[in-house]
C-alpha cells in the first residue's frame, strides 16, 4: 500500500530517503502528531487538554484547541528547571544576606 512498510523491509519507504519506487515520495508520508502525543511530549497526563469547549463536553473537544493549548503551554521539565533555578537563587541570596 502507498506509504506503508512492505513485507521484508526494515524501513517504511516513506522514511527511507533513498527509496523512490512504488510512487512513494518523502513528502507524502509526513504526519502530524496526535494531541495525545503532544501532551506526552510536554509531560502532561494523556487527555490533559481535552476540556469542555464552547458548551460541548470534553469528549467533543476538537483537536485544534488541544494543539493550541500544548503550543502555548510550558513543558513540565522546562518549568521545573526555571522554578528550581529561582528557588536556588533566592535560597542562596537569603543565606548570603543572613551572613552579613
């Protein structure tokens, strides 16, 4: 099938840049990450961005606002790194001020 791995191949043709047979071009196999994959990459629990939207229940939340929420959010690891740096700075500053 177009864009799928053939039996016996180690790499799907859409990911093998040297494969041009079967009419499969590299650009025809690009896929978007699913909202759940974006949530996982950000460190959020799966379904974190699935919220009630425009009066509809969370189960009916479209993908667009979920992608937007991930794009506008902070990855958990980045937020932790920044906040720990601020905490270390403030802690060291207090200790330094107490020594005076």
